[in-house]
C-alpha cells in the first residue's frame, strides 16, 4: 500500500513540476542597439548665437578624458571639422559624451558620441570660426562636466 501511495505522489509531483516549468512567459531579448549616433543640425536662429567660449570644468582626478579636434579632415574641399574621442584614464567611468558645434553662420550641430576610442563626429562646411563644446557625464558624478569649450578656425 505504501508503495502505491509513494508512486502516485511521485507521479503527481513530476506532473506539477512539468506544468510549472511550462507556464512561464517567454521574454525575447531586445535586439542589440547599433552604435548609430544621432546628428542634429538646426538652421540659423533669429537671435544671435554666442561664439564666445565659456568656462570649463576640470574632470575629477584620475577621470580625465581627451579629445582631438582636426580642421579640414577628412576633406579640405568641404572645410570639415572633426572631433575625435581619444580616451583617457576616465573612459571607463563615462556614461555619455555630448558634442555641440556652433558654426560661424549660427548653425548648431549636436551629437551624442559613443564611448569608444577613435569615434568621430564630423561637421561639414564649417568654414570660419566655430565654437566646440564637449560635455561628459560620469557614473560617479551627479552632473555633466563641460571639459572643452573653445573656438576652432577652419580655413
């Protein structure tokens, strides 16, 4: 009698386990996002845009990052301006990099860059004086830091 009762309980337990394992929802993972940066260009505003650089902030010690700004790269014909993320000691602490370029004609181009060494943001037809502002946000800090704000002349 005990053998029959034990066998029945074992069959019931296995049936419950099989049913419980099959009732969960299947969550399909979202496809990985590709690193396609967003570039936004706005037409010249009616009010004058400031081409005067403002103050910058120093990154926390050990969390410095570097950028390279190159005029007429990749093309001298179109008077391009390229901002390249070089990296640095603080690269692993970054959560975002925001670049804003105000051209001499008042047009503003912005981009959130990938946090990968060698990533570039190129602004085409940037002849003249251009204001380049770069802000970075760190995991350990509450507010972004403006690490660069300067005028770059593209001949």
